[in-house]
C-alpha cells in the first residue's frame, strides 16, 4: 500500500457513495478496490450487482451491451447506504447512482493509444473500441461525473499510466477538502495519432 495511511479519524471523512467511473479497461476496478482497502468502505460493482440480482431488462444488440433496470439499481444502492456509512461504487454510467447520496466522484482516465491496446487485448469489437476511445477523447468521463456532482467534488486520475499510490493520494486530498483542478488531461494529440488505426479496424483491415 506504499506510504498511504488512513487513520480511524481520517476514515470517518468518508460518507455516502464514492463513485468510480470511466471507460472500460481504464483501471476502475484496481482504483476502487485499493481505495476500499485503505478506507474500510465497502466496494460494489454496478454491473455485477445487476447481474446477481437480475436487474437486467434486456440486451442492446446494436451496442452489444446489457440494459440495466436503473430504478432497481438505484433502490438497491439506497438500501445499502442505510446499512453502511460509506460505499465505493464502480460504474460505467452515472444514471444508476442516486445523486443525493454521492460524496465524491472519481473519473478514471486513460490515454487513447493505451486504451486502444487494452481494449484490443480484451477482444472488444472495432465499433466498441472506437466508441470507448471517442468517449475518452472528448472527456466523456468528466462529463458524466458532472452529472453527479459539482466540480469541487470531482477528481480526475490517470488509471493507466499514473502511479497508483500517487493517484489514490490525489483522491484522499480531494476528500479532505484540498483544492484540485479539473481538465487535467488533454488527449487531442494522442487521439489524432490513433485515428488511422481506428479507421482500418472499422473497415476490417
């Protein structure tokens, strides 16, 4: 765990839901579980919860993704928050999170060229790879974070190339109320470098 230490008093700073969101393969799970281990908060993955509880309405064949029963997930999270003082929730979409219970939102970011390699390794289809890389390139995770909280309760971290302990410390600083800025990442140049690869993938080359 490096030099990170959260005392009992510091742990009490964590209340409600700490949301960890971002594109697939950006390191959300690693960040969320590490954060849970040092704070004592419980960890929950929205996708796994929905599958376990049967909160699935169907499948989006075009996007090859499951359609979650958002109301059921929202209700479940509210009930869980009545039983525990803090909950770290990993999700891809902000629409499954009860906004009034959100303490802080962590937007996990990843350089598009790195994300391209990771998604290919996971066997994602060309269309899904392009969709997720474009989402990252246009600051989609930051936009989604802003649907749940104001700027002062959002922190961006590098889940692919950043030092994990340093990035976790950035989160802890935000929770403690230390100032931080958004707009930390500008992927425009890197995104341009992968456009050719994306075009060839789309055309099956």
